[in-house]
């Protein structure tokens, strides 16, 4: 009992280390652990059992297991009054920045979408679009605001997502508080679409304080879903070799949007965000 760095199960322990920690953080931890082992070996050679016992005390099974259980179950952060606030946004931002980076694949087509966090009369929600029937592909399907990178126009992938959201539903770019990028498995994204899509998480604010102006050539309408509904397991259909499907809103969310939404809600669970 008590083995492992984050959790006791070896496979899960390794998965969490790879998923939740950056390479520099892991390298530093490995260096510190190596220094501790060398120090303990020296105490043993010297026969200094008191110093050895003192050095090993932090690694004792009881203390290690208690600390790992606390790390395994992060303290939940319930949204005050049910709304996104700066405290919860700071937690999300911190977790996004801790997610492991991947080298972007060499692809000809790149795109970005915004995962828009909003409050609807004080209730934490996500904002979605339903595509127009006039677009060439994916007619009337649910999606997040976003689109293709325009070479010579967009300096960063974040600029792409904010520009597209402004063009599609009229949200000014300067209104969006960008929290970070949701890191995805490029292989899984490639299995759904041939485009390398990067989701950007942004807080837009209270929906009643803004005027959405959907571009009728691209967007049929917009709608929101409360975060509490998105976090309910009963609203999800998850099968092997298929993108997750969300059924708890006014429209079914599937395909790439379902996949991105599922990954985002699981990230919220990992960082302890609870919706009222």
C-alpha cells in the first residue's frame, strides 16, 4: 500500500503523470527523488540509521498514501450562485496551462474553435451555434464558433478562433477572456476530421449584457446549455470507436463538437469544478 506518485494503481499513475504534468516538472521531480536516494544510500553506508530514518520518513507508507488520496480527490470548487466567477475561471486557466503540450502534426489545413463560457442570468453555461442550411457541409449541425486559419491574416490560432466567432455571431474579440487551449489527442481528432482543430477556451460574460448577431449565411441560431446538464452522465452516450454524443440539450451534439465538449467536461471534473 502507498506505492505510486499520484495514485496507487501503476497504469493509472503513469497515465496521470503523462497527462497532468509537464516534462520540466517531471524532470525536476525525478532529479529530487534521485538526490534523496543517493543521500539515503550514503547514510546506510555510514551506518547512520537515525539520519536514514529521518530522510525516509516523508516516504512512509501511511503519510504517502494519505497525501496521494488527497491528490487523487481534489477539493471541489462549487460555482458561487451557479455562475462562472473569477475564482473558477482561474482554476480552469491554471489546469489548461498544466495540460501536456503535443507537437502539432504537419497538416495542410488547420482550424480553431472557441469553447464559449457564459453566464445566463447567473447560471454557468456554454454557448453553441447551429449551422445554417446554406453552408456547403454539416448543414444544421451543432458546433462551436470557429473556422479555418487564414494565412497572412491570423498570427496565432487564438486569433483565428476569436475572428471567426466575431464574424459568425458578432461577439467582439476584445470581450473574450481567453483562458487557454484545450489539448487534445491529435490522432483522435484526425479520426473524426481531416483538419487539425485546436479548441480555445474563453469566457464571454453574462449573456444578457451582450447582443448576439448570427450571420445568417453561416449560422441558423445560437443556444446555451447549462453546465450542470453538460456534467450529467445520463446525458452522454459513449461508445468505443465513436465520438461521444450529448443528448441533454435542445439539439443533439455529436461528431467533433461532441468529442471536444466531452473532453472539456472531463477536464472540469479533473480540476474539481462542480456546477450547482
